[in-house]
RNA sequence: GCCGGGGUGGCGGAACCGGUCAGACGCGCUCGACUUAAAAUCGGGUGGCCCUCGGGCCGUGAGGGUUCGACUCCCUCCCCCGGCACCA
């Protein structure tokens, strides 16, 4: 192909590899480490997207999230900021292990092969990534420090081991965190989750529950994500009240958010799994419990009817010494509150339903002021404006006063106290699988749980022959590895064979990026203090109650351990939507799946990058269509042509005409859309408008300025073609050029359209000089023949003037 | 049920603080130019209804309201998506 033709046609295959090579040679996007002691400043910025799991190929979701991050990082760099924008691999986890099981091979080989392939795809899209900081969770030089951090958590009692009922996935043969169970099913494979009692490792996430809620107000995160976290943590205010069961010699605590209704309690309920239930000597109760426990959680939740059985026991209501029959019922959950409730059927819907079914009394104790006490047996929802009735010495108090007074009365007598309850559970992170970070402890008959000394890290994941999960961790079969000596006494000991949840790896990876090569510590404080916390984090909202809570927990814990200087890891978070291809119905079996590699091959990286952000608002789900990408190719070609036309015609001067004004308005719009509004689609539309206008008058004064502006503004989205056209325009190194600056005086049109309304209806539009003083607008409007026709000689009752925009006459 | 987000042309979407006949930008469709022809490209048109071709009326899920003026604010309701769900 001769040079002439190359100049005339847009050829992504030629220009994209060319510029990718230049950036690599120039180390254009490598973030230099800060010099010792250099302080973090306003112009330091850490831009990060959630690191990918290295599955075989990229998908369009990756294209969206990393292009988004790319636009932000280019934009910030060109606005004079020093940008850290790294990439790494969340490379431990089940898919590689499952692939090893079904196809043979080692998860490590599969993972590393995938990394090579996915990285090469990423490079072809031309993302501005600092590849010199690449890290991977599965490498010993990374997981050594995951283990090291675990040991610090263990020392600080932020990690502990206990037996507890856990979510068990029968298919993946492993424990799942609560966060990984959706609708009673395994989030990953969809199997129905079972409950098992196992010894497990936990992180004490609940210790930070209050702070996790409280510091949300510092975060610039989408409301939906914060709402999800708030609900997940589920803090509720109430009281713990002790009910004595004399026959068992026990004080049984219950949690209630309605201590004001204590006088309305008419029975008492224990969860079927409650420890006290085991002590009951009744065939009827044992039989009921067996059936209730056998039901899986999902079935129990879906059950239409609440069921239960009377135990023959009575519990004493501490406020009036009434004897309440004790029932065992499946609607009470063991793992919330204390696993027992006081039942107030008049003021709790569930208790009411149960009371109706088993014909238990319903006693109203809260009623509207001055109103009638509801008919006995009715259910009444709570209202803050109601007062206590039939409540002994507390009768007549308002509901909030009653709450306070009753709790105070209980507290004085040691019968209860104000407390809060959480829905959040501690994070169980033991996994009975192979491809994860080994937990660095040993079990010794004499010394119990003994941490592996720091000097012996990493505990290297040994090779095993058989990854097939059998309910015990595959590592248990590596007998030589398992047998070790106790670091404390030197006697025989066995290694922990469970591995860590991969969310542990991803709870601290963003810190490691600041000091990726450190082999003496997980990180040094200086580079971390310089870059962290992450200023702009981007990823899927599906991680709202998993990764995004775990990482926040880690930041707080690491800060308390004195290891980092921040307590929130991600100041701003943007949650991107899902990408579907042609209405989700693409499938491998139909052979109509087109991946990013083929699209880049077919259309070029720039049109793909542009289109993924042009489809719609990036926070919404979107649908990729073939037709849409072709439109984007047309736009890039039009830009290409327009720039060459402008260069050939050599329009004189920057001009102050409409084209230059349009360019300045576009700068303002694009800057605001990218920098403040996260409105990536409308920024592209604005540049399209500008290019369309240049195309209509490529020889007009200001055309050259407008063309340069268009190329400069589109660079974060389409860096290859922008760089190429920048050289056509006679410049170089666009990626490090300052972002265009708006001339405020150029934002207005030379003339503007004055809208004239009569009674709010548009009746005429007048083109007037932009500089027309406001007080002349009315007389100009009145001069309009059309307007006079509508006024019909009448004097306007009222005249509204919006400067520079409209005049409205009200008759 | 509770919490969060939405309902705008044939389609994706725009309208940012209540103010330029709502519909930017793009897709699709359509007419035209170029071509032997097609593709590509370029130019015009494209919310609905009526029309004497000047324009008129209606129109942002439904119904009310506030306002000179409402896609935008308030009330009532319907529908869709996401999260949680016997959480006491």
C-alpha cells in the first residue's frame, strides 16, 4: 500500500499496533514510584478497576469496565495528574480447578495460559495500563503476603476458628460465605446449599459493623450500592430481655426491637435448633424438630404455613411474671438474635399468624391516642404516635417513651438491656478446595493451633494429583506436605488443609499495586501513603455485599494494625452495568458469540472502545448490537476525513466564529461529562456534533481549531486514531498534552434565539445579538407581528423574562 | 413485604438548577446523488393525527395538583429491573 492511500483511509490494523508500540517503548503509562518522602498531593490519583479473574478470554463486560477506567485515567493524566493505573490477576479460584478436573492439567498451568492469552487481548485494545506493576494472586510472591496478613489478623484476634453451622455447597463440595449464597443456592453453581456444622476460620467483620455503616457517608458511591451494604449489615436497635424458664433453670435471652410491647407477649418461641430444645424429653418435640431441621433453609423460608409444637414448658415474662407457654417453631431462626423470641401477636405479623393457627391469645398493648383499643385479636402495625395501654405502670406513655422506660426498668433489675443486633455475620473464609491460598497454621496435639512463623512463609501450595472435592480438602491427600513439625514444641503436627476464600486475595491487592515487587514486606508505607486510597474504583455492583464489604473491612483492620494510613479503600466508586450481546440470546451452541478479539480484528479497537461507552449510560445494563458498532466506524471515518480536509484546506486563523464557539462549548460539555457526571455516552455525542459541524464547513475560520479540539477530546476514548490524526495536524504526543481549556467568553452563540411565549405557549422565535441588554428583550418581543396578533391589543397582566432565553406574556 | 433504580419515537438513549415549538447523538427505515449494477460513501426526510401547505392540535406509564411555564417539583396509583426477605 502506498503512503498516499494510507493517508486517505482509516486503517485501524495499521495505526493501532503502531501506537501501542510507541506507548510501550515510551513507557507512557508507567507510574514512577514516588521519591522518598514525597507527599501525596491533589494531583496524585489512583485509578483502578476490579482485577479480572483470568478465564480463557475477555468478554464485553471487561471491555466496558477497562475502557471506562481508561477514559478516566487518560482524562486525569491530561489534566495534569500523576496517575497510577495498574492491572493484575485474581488468579486463585474455582473455575481453573474445575477445568483441571474436567480437562486434566494443573490449575496453575491453566491459569497461567489464560493470563497470557487475556493479556495479549488487553494489549490489542490499547488500554493505558502500567504493566510494570502486574501482580497475580496465585504466585507465591503474592500469597506469601496474604498469609502474612492473615497471621497479623490472627494475632489481633481478628481471625479465629470456631465450629458453627455453615453453608455447604454439595456440588462444589465446599463451604460458602453468607455473601455467596443467593436464594438458598450457591452463587457460583446454583446448587441448593445445605447446612453443615464444621470447624471454620472466620474474620471478625462484625467488629466493624458500626463503622462500616457510619463511614458510608464519607463515600462517593452510588446510592444503590450503599443501600445494599446498609441492608446487608442490617443493624437494628432494640433490647435483650431475659425470660426465665424455671423448669430448666435457665434465663433465656431474646432480642426485640419492640420492648414497648412486652406486656403483649402471650407465648414464647424457640428455634428448632436452639440448644435448650435438645434437653427436652418429649417424643413429640423431638419428632417435630427432626422434621423442621431436615427442611432446607430455602424450603423453610418458602413454606406457606408456620408450624410449631408446645413443649410443656413455661417462660416468665419479666415485666409481669406471667407464665408464657414455650413453643418450638420453624419460623424462628437460630442464627439471628438469640434463636428465641417473645411472641407479641397483636403487634408482630408473624407471631399473629402463628397465634391464629394455634389459637393462642392476642393482647393489644399499643393503641392510637384517644382512639379505641383495637378489637382483641386484631393485628396492629406500629406507629410512633401511639401510646401504651394495658401495660401496668407504663400505661399511658407514648411508644418511644415506653420503650425507654421499660428497658430502664429491666436494666435496673438485671433482666435486660438496650442493645443492637446485626444481620451481618463474621466472614467464614475456609474453603475445602485446592486452588487457593494455604492457611498458614498447623495443628499440634500439645500446642493446639500454632501459627507458621513469618520466616517460614510462604507455605507453598503443594502439587496434588487429585483435585476432585470429596468433602475434605484436596490438600489432605498431600500427606508428605500435611505432616510437619510444630513450630512451638517441635513435635509432630499437621498442616491446615483448607485454603482461603479468594475474596481474601482481593481484599488487599490494591495496596500491593503500590509496591508490587517488595519481597521483604507486603508493602512499604511510603508508596502506599503516596498512592492510597484508591481515588476512583470501577467494577460491577454484583460485588456490593462481597468484595466491596470485605475490602472496607480489611482497610479498617489494617489501619488498626498500623499497617496503612487510611480506613476506607475506595473513595469514589462507579458501578458499571452488564453487557449483553444482541439481546442476551447469543450462545456458544448457536455459534453466534462474537468476543472482543474478533470485534477488534473486524472493526478496530477504537470503534469498539467508543461503542461500548456510547450504547448508553455506563451504570445501566446494555445491549451490544452489530449495527451500532458500524455506526461508530462511520464516525471514526468521518473524523478521519474531516481532519484531512481541514489540513488540506488550511483555513485561516483560529477564528471567533460559530465553529470555534461550538468547539469551546464541546470542551465544556466533554470535560463535565467525563470529570463530574460519569456521562461517557453524551460526551461522545457532543464530539460527534462538533465533527458534523466541521464537516459542513471545513474551510471556515476556526475549522482547524475545531478539528484539533475534536481529536483532542476523543483521545481518551479512541487513543490510536486520535494520536494518528494529531500527527496529521502537525503535532505529537497527544497522550501527554494538556486537556483543552475552555474560553468562557466563547461559550455563548454570537446570536441567540429569543423565545416569545403568550400564556406559556410558544408564538415566535427571534434571532437577536447575544449582547442584547435584558431590558430590551420585552420591547423586541412586543415588536413581533405574530406576538401582537396573539396579544390582540390586550395589555399583558404579567411579563416573565428569562435573560438570554425567553419572554412570556401572561394575559 | 421492605430498600434502591427506572418507565420518553420503530430501537439504544438526550434534555444536568422548572425556561429555545421534548426527542441531542446514534441505530433502523426511507427518498435522492454517485455507480452498468450492488456495496461502500455522501445529501435530505423520519413522534402521532389533521391540513386550504401557512400552519393547527395532541404527545414523556395513568390520574390529579403547584406554576406564567413541568420529562423535571408534590400527591395517589400501575408496571418493569436490581437487592434483601419468617431478621423478631
